């Protein structure tokens, strides 16, 4: 049975997440920056400004919730929850995972559900969740780690700028806001 939807019905209107045409492919500019970094690790910082404008896919996994035991002692899953994935490094620090494409995510886990999120918001979520890093494309093609000041800068929307004495993270001013 077909139903007509009324976009003025606020109780049923789902907001546009901003990725309506997203087909799960990697952003071409981010993929190129990561390839350049893979060929020359000295180009690590060149990825940062591209990443600031990119969409990442955050993996969401089903996590078993309540387990029920029947009269014969057999267990079965009673419910499940959905959760993002954190990994723990050898140094004990945790990292939130993000992926550039559905293919890169499937290389890690083919049962993960991709949720498209702007990279700065992923970085903010990592920090709010207590993670020390954002780990991009864990299973390749090129793994990239954002941590420390760069993670904070990505989360805050800061730009990487050449100060003449080296690179620094600086707060970007909104050119349309005369109060700044």
C-alpha cells in the first residue's frame, strides 16, 4: 500500500544528513592525498586540509545485549544494541575508526554498517568518547592516524597554517562575521 508523505508533518520528517547522493566511494581528493602520503610519509600533513572537508564512514556494529536462557539451558540473543567501533593500540590508547569508502570498511569488517559523517564531527566524537586518536582505513588501502593536536584541531575546525617559523593550527575566522 502506498502512502503519501506530508513534508510539513514534523513528526515524520527526517532531516537531510547532507550526504543524500553519497554512493560510498572515497572522496577523490582524500584518496589522492592518502596515496601521496603512502608513497611518501613525509607528506603526512598534506592530508589534513583535505580531511577537514571530507566525509568519513563511521562503522556501526550490532553488539549483543541481553542473553536469554530457555528451560533446556540453551542461550539465545534477546536483544542487541548498535555501537561505534573503538580499537586499542599496543600503547593502550583507544582510537575511533573512520573509513574513506564502503570498500575500505568491508575490508575491515563486512558486517559493519556505514554512517556518513563529516570528518571534523568524527574527530569531535572521538575526543568526547575518550579516544586519543582517529584511525582512518584500518585495513587499508592506506592507514592514516590523526592524534594529539591534529585531532583537537580537526575537531575544532582549526586550519593548518604556515607561520613563517613552521606549521601551526590556527582558528579560522568567519569572513562573514564582522565581530571577529
